[in-house]
C-alpha cells in the first residue's frame, strides 16, 4: 500500500433553520496520500465573528487529502501577524506552510477578514488577501480562502466554494417516503431543498451556468422532466411523454437537454431544444438506450445500451450519426460522465455482484477501477477534474463519497439520517 | 465559472489597489480582494434558494398515495377471490430473474387470471408498475423495470385485454419492496406490481 489509512472524524453542524430537514453531516477521510504536505492553520485572531473561519479552512484543506493538518495543541504559538511568527519554531515542529489571519468587525454587520499563507522554510509570504464579508457570507469567504490556498500549493483550482446537488429519502413511517432534491455547499453545509415529493425524484443535472437544474419527478404518478430555476423556484415541465422520461443531461452550451424517452417503443436517446421544444431522435435500437452525457465540446453524446446483450457504453455525434461501442471490458459499463478536459469517462463498472466506479481514458480505452464498494453509482466529476463524487451504500445507509482520479484519496460524507444518493457537482 | 470570476475580480483588485497599510514589508503585503463578488454569488443563488422551495410534498405528491407498495388495497375490495390465497387473483406481484424481463412459467397462470378478470370487466383499469433491484445504475433500472411491465402487458394483450385498460409506469429501483443488499431483498424487488385502479 503506497497510502496510509487514517480515520478522522470532523463533526460539522449543518443545520439549516429555514428548512428544518437538514441533517448534521459527518465527513470521514478514509484514505489520504502518504505525501500529504504538513500545513498549520493558526486559529485566526477574531473578535466574536459568528463563523470560525480558520476552523473551516482547516477542515477544507484536511478533507482534500493533500495536506496533513497540524493539531492546535502542538502549535508553538498563535501568531496572527507576520511580525509575530518565529519561523524556526514552525520548522522545529515539522511544518512546511503556515496560515495566519485575523477577523475584525467593521460595523454594519460587516467583517474584515485577512489571511496570509507563509512558507516556513523561506520565511516568505506566498499569498496575502484582505476581504470584506457580511456575517452571512463568512463561511463562503472561508471556502474561498481554502480555494486560494489550495490553488497556490497544488496548482489546481480548489473546489471548496462549489456546490453539490443530491437526492435524499427519509422514511415517514407507514410505508410513506419523502424524497428531496437538495443543494448544499461542497462540505455538506447549508443544505437547501430544491424540490420535495412523496413520489421519487431522480437524476439531477445542473445547467452549465449553475443557475438551473433539470430532474425527473414522479409526482404525477408517471415520470416527467422538469427544469427549475434555483433562484426563484420557478419551474417548467419540459417532457411528459408516455413511458420513460428520464436521464436529462444539459448540453455544454445550455440550449438543449439530452434525455431518454420510450414513447416510440424501447428507450432511446433524444435531444430536446429548450427554446423551440423540438426533439431530435439520436438512437433507434430495439434495446435499452439511456443515460446520455455530453462531451465537453458538445460534439458527442455517450450513452448506455444493452444492444449487445449487456449494458455497455456507446458514442454518437450529438447531431446524430453513426453509433460506436466504447467499452468491451467487463459485464456492465453504464452511467458515464466526461471529465472536464474531455479525455476520460467515469462510469459504473459492474463485475459479478460488485458495482464500482471506474475511469476510462479515451485515448487508450484502459479502464481503471477506483473504488471498492459493492454498490457504487452515479459518479460526477468535480469542476477541477481532480475528484469524483459518487453514491455508495452500506446496508440501508446510502452516503456520498469522493475519490481522487488516481484512486488514492477517499472521503465519505455521511448524513445522519435517511439515504443520500445521485450527487452532482455544480459546474 | 463563478470561482473564475471571483478570482479574476481578486486579481483585478490586486492590480488596482495598493498594499495594505498595516505592514511595510514587501513580502508580507496584503492584497485587497473585492469580496463583493463573493457576496454576489450567494445573493444570486443561495438566498434565492431559500425562497425557491416554493413547493411542498403535499402540493407535489397529490392525495391518495399508496406509499411504497403498489398493491394498494383497492383490489382486495373487488371480491373474495382477490383475498383467497388459493386463487391466482390474490397474487398481484410478478417476480423476475436478474437483468431479465422474461415472465417465468410460475407466473403465467397468475397473469392469465388477471387478464380474464380484465376481459370480463372492461371498465376496470390496471397499472403495471415495473421495478428493479438496486444493482447497477438507476436510469438503466428504470428502463429494465419498464421492459418487465411491458412483458406482462403484452401477455395480457395477447389474451384479449384492451390496451385502454393498461397503464405502465417504471420506478426502477426507486420504490423497493424490501430494503437490504442481499439476494433475498433483490429477489423481492425485481418485480411488476399489478395495481387495480379505483373505478
């Protein structure tokens, strides 16, 4: 094993008073890289700010798996200015980088937040920012600081200020269930309910601008696809044909939805133009064709089909054309999604009774299995392409997990009640 | 996208604004970042989301739910034969093999009995609810559930049931009859439920 296992529990308090359904969330980092870089985030000097910004930054960086965060107890001091930092002390406790900062109330409910990222060995500053934030935005500011630090130290864009969508189900007793489509911060905080129904909700898909969401709802006792504007809650039913209306996927230019309809017989892939409402049928097989996903350039659509006997991935030009099979290894390859650079596909890869998340490089067609669960599904790339969010199951508990593209870092987001599934990382 | 914008705003802020006043050293200079853009993000989305939950479960779900099980008890009110365990009409769930939508021989008489009842009662409508076990991807399982319901429907139609009496919906793995991740639960979930509609 070239990585070590560590279990770390950070219990966060993700209550949202307005909604009331928000469950506290636990994040476990189940695997991290051995080469994790030691970083100390010194508790920021703060005058009663309602959010502990340095704690949020510390948790974000920890969660990424790239860094080994220093415990507060072992810190040789609590400097909040560079003048107060004795770099030799921090070298002595094995730290490579130091984050210091201050939060000062600026009146009118505003706070001035400043932080500096320091290189312990060169005694120099790598980053320094001052920001003004309202009390309500302090947590967002903290994630933003994490993004800046992450990008400086890894060269990759951070995804801590991002959002995720997912479906939750709670048993209401008496065989009744409540299904919710929720959107939360990338760390599971601030969950907001987008839609709620006693009938199933499925397949959330973000518009490329992150302002709308398409999803499937059975609220009228049959499947229909809705497009909802997140800011207003206003929504439109865009597909309610006889049979299946499923698997909506937004085109990269935001003008069309690829979807699955069975109105003409077996499930086939169609492209719906959202402004003209015209439908273009892409596949005509007698088998199951479903789960379309767009290449980032919008030129191709990859989908699942069992036309060869077992579910495998196929590709077709998004304007229509020749369909070609992409996967040949394994009994079951389904529910693909492109990496942001368009070079890889992530998919559900089934072998016997195990369904795991795998990545296939399109150039070589080599499939690399990343996870080890028995029922892993719904993979979704982080916008920076470094992590894949997916749904996992243990017994009756459905939870979300994230894995790095090389499979070496794993984290688990456990909601304390109900089942959580079908995660989708906002663009 | 938004992050990019914010970073861009911060970068512009770096260019336009002078170094922080509370330190003189060059290498510890602070950049004034325009946090307004960050607030802008939350105004546009998060706060809107609060208002956005303009629908409730009751609004969306409608009334008269039969909950998890498709076997709402309307059928049991149709006559004693629907409750007699020796009568095939008391069986209203058809089970399937893994990844298959082929009706197994055991269930042929059950489907035939329901078909005969529907032929004799042409005003009676029935919904065939297709389901799948949890394995594999969700939308593929929706398709598999529909294939199963269509298998039952075509068998009924061959026997003379009118298309107008049959509705099909697939819930895939979304409405399990049994929870759990073992063979027993999977067997119970690979099914079509025959749901008699109230007249």
